[in-house]
C-alpha cells in the first residue's frame, strides 16, 4: 500500500497503521485502555507544563520510513518542541517521536509489539514504553540498553529524555 492509498482509507472506526507497506487494522479500544491512556497523557502534560521542552499527544500519526513505508500511531507520544515547529500542521510527523507509548490491549500479539518497538527505536525514538494494564507493568526500551521491566510498586524515570520526571507505575493505572 502506498502513502496515497493509506491516506484515502475510509474512516471505519478502526485505527490503521502500515508496517513495511502492509495494512494493519486495529479495532476500537476498550475502556481500560482509554483510562490508562488518559492517565498517562495527564501525567506527561503536567510534567511538560513545568518543563516546556516538548508536547504530549494522543494517537498522532508518524511516518517512520518512506522506504519501506511504515506509518505508526502510538497511543501516546512525546515530540520535542523543535520537531513540533518543523512539522507541517496538515502533514504527518516524520520519523519516530522521542517517546512512543503503546498500551497493550487483549488483541495485541507479543511479536507485533516487538516489531513496533524495533521500528520506533530504529527510526529515532529515545524511549518506548509498553504498558501492560492488567499486569500493572511498564516495559521501558531505549537504544542500546536492555529492556527495563517495572512493576506497580516501582518508579518510572524519565531519564535524559524527560529530566526530573518520575512517576510511580501504579499511578498510571488509577
């Protein structure tokens, strides 16, 4: 599928992504997913009001690559102010966001999540959070580092990407 064909897809209530030209259709999310996404977005936006270095977005579209064509729409993303300013408002954001957050739904497959993480990191993400609402865990991926698995009693740090940011993992699920 080409970018033009992708842009002409009808609005059928599903979320669409492309992975190396292959269309991926995801059904609408369940309410738990929505609650967790809202909590994460609120927490990130509160931090970014105090540290105005970036913006936090829900379901923004990113063209990670044109060849092969990869379009992803993370549940939550953080994009630096410089990248926001450089992006045409009626276009797609080029390459990965600095932070991509994917919230795992019952319909997600482990292999598909691994592909997303690899793609986000390959095309510029500094961090990828895979959030598991039922297990109350967050898996943090960063280039060149082993995956960090955090449970609800632990604290999720922002690292170099979000200096001074930290949140108790359990706060993401309230």
